[in-house]
């Protein structure tokens, strides 16, 4: 590998992040008024918070792959990749648990709206991931000559 | 013969539930990432493709873990 080569998945991961954010924004726009109609201001907060949490926690994996790919030219790339992606995953789940404990029994939050919005964002971002990957037109080989490199 | 309490457990059974919910995704993500590293070691030039496939695999598996925790908000209330 040459020093300037990045794995071709970086483009797809950037697109996954972008469309994931668009999806979460769209779901927040729908979920917040629905939550407000069902449970008042706590429902509104639940809808917004659920969409934000879904975006952060589904986007973190794509982000960690992007960060790990910055070390593609390093000899220790497989180890760095494993450390960053798996370490990021572990930190993310621990953060998720801490947030869950902190948000427990808060009077300004309707937890059912938050949970339902979160599940909708998670399932929706799976669909986005698959669509972006299928339409990604990713080159089969990472080491393209500089003239044909697209990232 | 009178019975006495020799051991007592306190806490929330939901903790056990989280542990159970974490086992499946942990095994799944471990296999997915491990196989990707294996594939990258065999054919480094395919790392981009393998990573994208791995990302889809991780996304589907971790969705289980996230939904598992999200159910706390729905059923815990």
C-alpha cells in the first residue's frame, strides 16, 4: 500500500453518515409532534432525544471505520482497525448504559416515546445502510492509481 | 427444623436481561470483525469491500443490542 491510499469504503461510510443524519432529522420532525400530541412536552423531548441518540449510536460505527481508515498506510493497520472499531463499539455501549441510568425517572422525559423513536431510527438506519451500500458503486480494488482515485 | 436464609440476592432482574441481550450481539460482532481481519490479511487490496460488508454485518447485529436497551425505556416505565 502506498502512503496516500485509503480503503474505498471511506466514501461509502461518509455517505452512510450523511444519509443517517438526514433520516434521523426526518424522524425527529415526525416523532416530536407525535410525542407532543401523546404526552405533551415530555413526549416532545422524548422524540427529539430518541432521534438524536439513534443517530449518535448508529453513526458511531461508520465514524469509527472512517477514523481507523486514516491509519491505512500503517503496518499496524489491522490491529489499529480492530482497536478503534471494537473499542469504539464498547465505549458506545457503556455510554448508552450511562445515559440510560441518567435518564431514568426524569420528570421532563416520556421514556416510551424515546424508546419507540430509538427503535424506529435504528431500523430505519439499517435500511439506509443497505441502500447506500448497494448503490455505492464501490471499486472492487482499493489500490487505484492516483489518476483514477476518487477520494 | 427451622429454615434460615443462608444467601440473599438483591437488585434488579433487568440486569440479567441486559447480560442476556449482550451475549448474542457480542458473539456476532466478534465473528464479523474477526472474519474481516482474516479476509483483509489474505487480500489487503479488498479491504474496502470487506469493510463495507462488515459494516452492514455490525449494523444488523448491534441493532439487536440497541433495541434490547431501548426496550428498557418502553417496558421499564
